[in-house]
C-alpha cells in the first residue's frame, strides 16, 4: 500500500473511501488521550482541519514541548521521520509534523477499514 505523500492526496483518498469522518474520530480520540484541548467536528472542512492542527502543533512546540512529545508518542509518529525534518523554521516544522500526524492517523483508519 502506497500512503499519500501530500495533505491533499490524503484528504482525497479519505473522501474516496468514505473514511474522512473516521479519520477525524481517530484524531480526536488520540488528542483526548494526550490531554490536548482540541476536538474537531466530524464535518470540519479539510482546510480548517489543516489550519487548526497546524496552529495547535506550533503552540505545543513553542509552549508545551513535553505535551507535544507525548502526543507524538500516543499517535505513534515515527521518531525517525520527525528527526529528519528541518527544525530551523518552526512554522514549517509544525506544518510538516501536522502532516505526519494526519498520515499516521490515516494509516490506522485505513488498516482498521481494510482488515475489519
């Protein structure tokens, strides 16, 4: 299975497979487990999802780094992938980490759908 390489590809695939709501539910579940005060409505537009997640990750990196690391651990984002990102530009880093989070959540949803 080839997983999406861009945000738009990910959303397009989720919509094609009718799994966008499941993606939001999985993300909400893991945010709750990580005690992150963010809950997305299932009908949220993909652009709003991207923006709100990006802003939240940026704030976590800047102000609550331990919670940020905990979130990555709970979602099971690859440490190797995060370390490979350029940390010089925090805004860009937060955007790339947001995509890694969504990609990992998508993998969970896709596998559950495929093998259940």
